[in-house]
């Protein structure tokens, strides 16, 4: 987001919330935070905030950061699949084994 777009946001906030005025330091902070945000998404959140709240928004109320694509979701799905396979293999390999006939008479249980 550019400084002009951030300024449009602040002007909209001041025009809607008449008791809200921004100091120079506050405007500078908004500029620094808004430089990393997407203008359209922030404007959409601001409009929703205006519809719902009688109070001016804090930066946290309207912040929308863009995210980078990563492979974590694919990696997580692979881990889940491998874990299910491992659990299935362990489950199949730990089935109860019946005792031989000669050991049954000495055991209190009929299978292990």
C-alpha cells in the first residue's frame, strides 16, 4: 500500500468518526504499518468495521498482511498419510498370537 492509499484510509476514518483525529506520530506509524498491507483488503475490512462499530478502528482491527505461498500444507498432508500408514502397519503386526497347545495348559490366558 502506498502512502496516498494509507492517507485515504485515515481520511475516511476521520470523516466517519468525527471525534477521531490523528497526530503526526500516529500517521507516521500507520504509514509504516500500511506499507506491508494490501489496500483493497484493508479497505474492505475498514468498511466492515465502520458498519459494525461506533468506535474508530485500531490498526489491529483492519490489518491484512499478504502471505507467501509455502509447501507446509503439502508437507503436513504427507506426514499425516505416512503416520496413518505406520499406525496401520503397527496395528496389523501386533495382532494377538495364539499360544501353542502345550503352553495353553500352563497359561492363564488363551492368547497373547
